C-alpha cells in the first residue's frame, strides 16, 4: 500500500474511533430504534466528511503496537464520554416520564425500552420517543456533532486524557439530568402528594371505606389528564434546558 494511502486509512480509523463511538449514544441519531445499518452508515459517513478538515491535525500512526492500542482506546473513550454527556440530556425527559408514571399509578404495566436495555413504563417510553423526535425536528442533534468536531482542538488525539476533569464533567452531567427530570415531573409529584394526603385523611375519618382501592382508577384517570394538560409546557421547558445543556458540552461551553 502506498504510504499516502496508508496514512489516509489510519486517519480514517482514528476519526472513526471517536466519532463512531459517540454516534452510538448521540440523542436522536444514535437511538436503538434506528436500524443498526443506518447507525453504522452514520458512523462511517462522519469520518469521511470530516477527514479533509481534521486529517491534517491528526498524529501519524505509531510504530509500536502498545502506543497504537493506547491511541485508539483513548479515542474510543473520548467518543463514549461525549456521546454519553449528550445522551444524559435526553434521558432527563425519559426519567421525568418514569417519575410521572410512578406518581400516576402506571408503574406495573412495563415494556422493553431498547434505549436503556430494560423494562420501563409507557409514559417513559413515550417521552423517550418524544425526545428523539424533538432533537431531530428542531436541529438540536447538530449541537453535539459540532461539539465532537471542536473536541479535536480541546482534546487532540494522542494527548493525555484528563481523567479528573472528565469524571467531574460526567458526574455533573448526571446530576443535572436527574435535577431536570425532577423539575419536569414536579407538577405530577405535587399532585400525587396532595392526593395521597387527601386519601390518608379520608381513611382516617372513615376507616371502613376502602379509600385507596376506590381511588386507584380515578388517580390514573386524573393523572393522565394532568399529564396531557402540562405536556406542551413540559416539552418546551425540556427543549430550552436541552439547548442550554448541549451548548455547554466540552468544546463548546
């Protein structure tokens, strides 16, 4: 193989390690509902498109095998870190749907959620699909892609990965995701607390009445009505917070 072609092939593999790993987790583009061949095509297309731009700044292929393995492993870890940071923004909406289902009383009927690889409730699954649709329809998916490109100037290939700063940024992203989920589900949490207090008072005043058994269907009905009422405002808040969080991804903020 000519040396120039070998260098280009190595640059492609080096870009694919970071961009391909991140594309598996990016919200909207890396959803498990998307066929695997489509996600693979995206992961292969990104290095091809960015090779003319990023290729001149990439390091040459190391001669030693351990150095080569270290370089490729670091690139995969950086890609997974950036992809997971973006994914946590979408997971906030999923967790809000999970909390809403628990408060409404829909925690028993579970179904498989391919995005997290486990069982989840119907509202959480719905919110996960809504997050993907909103990411794609509003163009927010382009923000983490830009962060990936900018990451090559902040974390050039071959440089040492700042583990302390990386762990702190990931922990902060997890905390922000849970905080946003609780804020989104706050109206339903408050409604559930008030309804349970009312039922407890009723059970105290009239202990012979099976208050919780009678109120369970009404709780589900009223909870779904409240969820439908606040859903537009809830999605607007999530969109604003998602845009702000993604805008502060490593390399952009």
